[in-house]
C-alpha cells in the first residue's frame, strides 16, 4: 500500500515505521516511464521507497515555466502505487521552506556555471538546495536520479561527496520512447511537427557516439542538428565522464540542449574515445 503524506510531521511518523534502508526518488510530478523506472530500480534494492513530488520554485528562472509546469497528483499517485512505492511525500511550498525564501542556499561551484548553468542562472543552486533538504527530511540512505539530467546528477554526486552526506547517489540510464526521444515531462508541449524535429537531438547524439575521436564526434552531431531547421541549439558539448575536460581516450559524455518551438529539451549519451581513431 502506498501512503500519501503532505507535512513534515506526517513524513516523520511514516519514516519511523520504515523497516530498513530508505530509498528516495525525487520528482516534480507529471510522472512518466522514466520516473517509474527509477522507482522499480529502487524497489529492487531497498525495503522502503519514498517518492517526493514537489515543483521547486527555486530552480525556475523568471522566464521559465513554473506556473504552467504540469501538476497531476492523482495520476502520479496511481503510478507510484503501481510501482510499489511505500510512501509519497507531496509537500506544499511552506512545508519545504517553512521560513520563506531561504537566505542561505547551496552554491554549485564551477561545475554549475557551464552548460545548463550558463543558460539558466540560479537553477542549480535552487536544485541542490531542495535536494539537500529532501535528503535530510526523508532520511534516505540511497537516492536515485536519471541520467537524462546528467549535469544535475553530477552536481548532486559532488555535493554528497564534498559535504560528506551519508547517502549513496545512484544514476539510472535515460529512458527513451520508441523513436529515441528522451522521456521528459516537457515533451507534452511539443506539437506533432515539433516532435519530429526534436528527434534530431537523439539522432545527433546516437550518430556522434559511433565515432571515436572528438573532432568526428562533434562534426557528425553538429551536421545532423544543423540540418533540422526546427531545432535551435543552445549547446552541443563533449566532456569527460564527470563533465571535466575531454579525455584522450576512454569514457566521455556528449550533451545537447536545444529549443524546439518554445520548448527547451536536453539529452546526453555516454561514449568511448580512442587514441588515433
């Protein structure tokens, strides 16, 4: 049975009855198969799974979609029940920020100033602040995050390491629809024509990842994106596996962000580079 709680007191009482390690899956709702995959992975490992549903105002910029972000609690609760989550914590803004807008927040450091951080000032500070709060409130021993938001995952891992938080951060591979589009709550904003254009993102990453030298990876991916007039690229970057410098060989990560219509999408894939490829 999946219990729904809204307040800190209700959450604490429910956690007191947890039979063992607590796993948390943090979401902003509008749950899709990607979120459900996170729940299933958590369910396989941990005896008590908590799903949080909270649209965090701190990580939205002034021109972003906080007000229109989909809120579908009834459908989300049904999905959590279907996946066997033990507890859903769906707090209000005052439950997460009881003292109002926090004056002290998490600073993401240099890693938070590149890629998404360059396009969305303040986003990662707001994200890390709420993640740290929810880790403490849920008493999680392990937390699961999707690799689609790879920079977010990298920053959460860095925060947990640097602050010595007693939690394991686990990344789960991106879930895609049958045509290759990475699952996202924002996909619902795409018209049929825009959705077809959006497939250029995953196609560019997929083709780029077949190459083994950095120049070829980027050349192939850039051409695919440039050939799709409905896509306006924010960035296409090749990095190390932790978003550091591109290695001469070994694991790397190819990331893209682009606007299709008014919808901003991100995606990424792992790949392996080889010397003299």
